[in-house]
């Protein structure tokens, strides 16, 4: 039987040293070129613009963040193509984001 992880409980959260201080993550999938995590942004979060070698998807579950002058609220979905620069990202109140990285192109129009 595959392991199941409850996305709402307090278990499996670890520090996310690849992000600014205070950021936590819960790894849901970690394969060679694909990863799915819950990312918990602390109040005052800031991350500079960046890009990835893979497609990145954001599902904003709770809270809000600001990127490129726009405020994104809970329920927002964003898709970033591989090599597409995105950000900066900041959150004054904190946020919970489901982040998915896949090696596949997005096929967005």
C-alpha cells in the first residue's frame, strides 16, 4: 500500500533551506525530475525572480502573495513554463501553496 500524507495535519513539515528563513515544506512527491510540495510561506516572505529547468505550477490554498505588482489570493492557479522567469514573490500575511514541478512542457497557448 502506498503511503498517504494528510495535507492538513501538522506532521511531515520540515524547514525549507532553499527558501527564505522561516519557510516550511511538506514533500508529497520527490522523483527524479518531478516534485510536489506544500510550501508554507511565513509572514514577510520575499523571494527574488528566478526560473527552473521544469514546468512549475502553483495552487494557492490559503493566504495571499504578491508577484509582479499583482496580489494573488487563495484559489489562484498559475503555470510557469520551464526557463520562464517568475517573481519576485512576497507575502505580508503568509500563504500555503501547493507547488508542482514536472519535466513536461505546459502546452499553454
